[in-house]
C-alpha cells in the first residue's frame, strides 16, 4: 500500500533531506522510524532535497508498506519512533499506486525569511536571517520582477548543482512584510540547487541599497555564478508546500478488512 506523508522538520538538526552514510539526514530518521514501527525496510521518496539547515513545514514523501496499517496509525506510529528528533509526520493518507512525491508535483513553494532590526534576533534566530538594518522592501519587490518567468538561472545555482539544465520557470516571487519579518516566497515546478537562497541574497543587497534593482537583472543576464551575490544562510529557508493535481490527492477506496 502506498502512503502520502506531509512532514515538518527543523533543518538545524539534520544534514539535509537526502540519506547520508552517517545517517544524519531527515530521510534516514524517517526510514529508521518506519523500520521500528512495522519492521519493514523501505525507502521514503521526498518531493524536494532540502540542504543542511533548511527547514520544512510541508515536505511530502511517499512510502510503500506491505502491512497496510491505517493512515492514522502510520502517522502516530512514526511520530512515536521519531522522538526526540525535531521531525514530525503531520498527516498520512493512502495514495494512488502511481502517486510519486517528486514526479507528480506541479509546483514547490519556499519561503525565505529576513528579520531586519537593530536588536539581535533571539527566539527566531534559527528560523530567519538577521539583518541589523532596515531594508527597502519596494526596491526588493521591483528587483524580484526581473526573476519571474523562464530564464537561464546559472547565476543563481550552486557550482555543484547536478541539474542537466539551468533553465527554470519561476512562477511567483513575492516580497512581503509583516510582524514576523520580510518574507520572500517563491513558487516553481522545480528549483536549482541553492537557487532560492541565491535569489534571497541578491534581494537583500538590493534592500540595503548596495545593488540597484537593475543590478539584479544584469546578474541574471550574465548567466555566470561569479555574478551572484553572497548566498543567504540556510536557516532562513523553509520548504512550505508542494502542489499536486487534484486527481493525485484522491485517496483510493480501501476495504476496512485490509487495514491493520
């Protein structure tokens, strides 16, 4: 039986999503919890490979279990065995046999949070990037418009990025300000390695007045990693959600006698 899991985690405690030899990844913690819960050795396939230090509120994964326990039992059982690690399965649902957390996705949504204030950030210090000066949010918004659409994002991808092409389509990039700070929210079908953090670093320079909005456009057009601003730190980034076609979210009908 296939399950769709929505997962939340504090990335500060992990070396990223993808399994590592030393077992320090979110995927490792989840797979170990599955083994403890039902005795099965399975792979948890995630929608996105978050880097070390990056958080998630809406990471999605799919798993296949032969024992077919009820979804609520899967959620509660995994959460029991995940303790005390800062990761939790928020929801679990039966999934279609052809549902794939990664390849069925229509879009992924990320949020980068900046707190610009003179005093050091205390409670949210590992959830946001502290910038000890005010930022020009209107200039940041103007600059963000240059990144929308289909572009060669070579400037904004890590040198070790393994994607076959630097071409991506950025569907949305919003800069908003609220009580919690300045949020940069991005939506695209897929992102390059460190793309959102690279864009956030550039927008921060615009907000400081060190770059003009047009400087960000020039950096994009250069298609050269050397033109990128310093990359924003990982702890300000959160993987918020994944969008799927409606038909992929319909849980299959299950005979109650099958549930265990």
